[in-house]
């Protein structure tokens, strides 16, 4: 039987392809770590299998070994990165969960104890999980449609801040939530104070966004905290941005807010803004304080008006000397009541020219 020239060429090409494939596979196997080669050889393949089946079995074992090693490496990383709840929080969660499964409402003391036991993010997640289950149980079994005690909102916010999970604590500010929590402005201020403690302007902005989205009206105390954070981080544009929003919404700023704002403007050398803020302060009826007065002094100096700056300092010394006299007198009376023998002359003496 004659074999055509094309058939012989095809057979030769197939043999060369097999030889090249074998050489590539041997090169790859030689480059593999010794542990892999040893483990691969330890997986014995029955010699009774036909060559084709033996190759398929080898391919299957290679894939199985590689996938197992990859899964093992990922599982090891997950174990090192994943935190676990604290023992106290887990125990309280299990106790309340068993009570709910038995169709009995757990005592409020257990829930308050869990508020106090949260020390990490996993504890906070358990807390919100049991709150959701208790909310459903109150609705379905007890027919209670009201939210939990409004004080719970503050306690949950404190737990989230203590556990370093402020992002999870934003849930207490949600107007519509599945946890039975009633948002309060005090809880929002607590989260803002936590952001102030850590000089976290990004967290502050996020909290304010959630407050606005959930109809929690800004208060003068909100402005005090926001201005303090902006001053501490040195973000002048951010303080101006929120100052405009607060004034536009009709918030009457405290003297503390004007102190921070004007002092920051003087520190940045914003001469025109000093007088704009001073005009807002005077219209609000707030009295001058030392920071606002010295901001005006610096404003005069920036305008090259040293006479006005000196006159302001003189008025400032006269105004605050009366306050200092009353404070010093009360302090001396308190010291005398403690048995100390002191002598103080509060009379004005003429200054030698």
C-alpha cells in the first residue's frame, strides 16, 4: 500500500510536535521546585493503565496539586488577616441568639453589656447582627413597631468609636435602618469628636454627608467641632466651605467658632476675610474675645495701620482688665479660705511717662 507524500509529511510533523512538546514539558518539570517534583513522583500512577489514560491521569494530578497549593496559600492569608470576635461579645451574642430562637426576648441588660464589650470590628458586626434579629423578633412576635430606646444610639456610637469602626458607626445615623435605631444629633457629635481626636478630616466629611442625607440638622456645636478639626489639620479651604454652608442654613455660630475662624484667617494672612468674619461676628451680637481681638490687630497690621492696632490693644487691655480683676479677686478669696496668708493690691497705679 502506497503512502502519499502529504501523509508522510503530516506524520513527520506530528512526531516532531510530540518530541518538542515532550522537551518543553521536561524543561518545565526541571525548572519546578524540588518539593513539587518529589510530591508529584510520590503520587504513583498504575502502570497497567494505557499510555493515553496515564497521561490524562498525570494531567489531572498536576491540576489537583496546583489548585490545592493555591487554595492553601489563600486560606493561610485569610486566616492571618481575618480577626475574630472577642470572647465576651461572642458569648453575649450566642446567649441572646438562643433566647430569640426560643421565642423569648432577652433582657436589656444583655444588650447593654454587649455595648460595653465591643473592642474590635468583629464585635461591632455581631452587635448589628443581633440588633437586626431583635428588631425582627419584636415586630413578628411581640408586635412592637417602635424603635429601641433612643439612648441606645449614643451607646452604639460609643461602642463603634471605641472599637475603631467609625465607618460602621455611621449606621446609627441612618434614618431608615433595619436595626431599630433612632438617629440622634448627640451620636453624630460623638462621632465627630472621635474624628477630631484623631484629626481625621475625611471621616468628618463623611459624617457630615451622612447627617445631611438623613435629615440630621446641623447645630452650632456641629460648627464648633468642624472648625476645630479644620484648624487642627490646617485646611483653610475646608473651613471656608463648611462655614458658608452653616451660615447659609441659618446656624448661629458660637463665640468659639468665631474665635477659631478669625484666628485661622489671621494665621493665613487673609486680610479681607478677617473683616468679613468680624462683620458677621458683630452682627450676631457676640462679644469680642482675645482671639478675635488679636485677629483684628493683625488685620490692621496687614493693612499697615499700626495706630489702629495700638488703639485696639489699648481697648482690649481695658476691657479684659475688669474681667481679670473679678476673676483674681474670687481666686484670692478662695485661697484665703484655705488658710493661706496673702496680700494683694488691686488698685490702679499711674504709669510713669
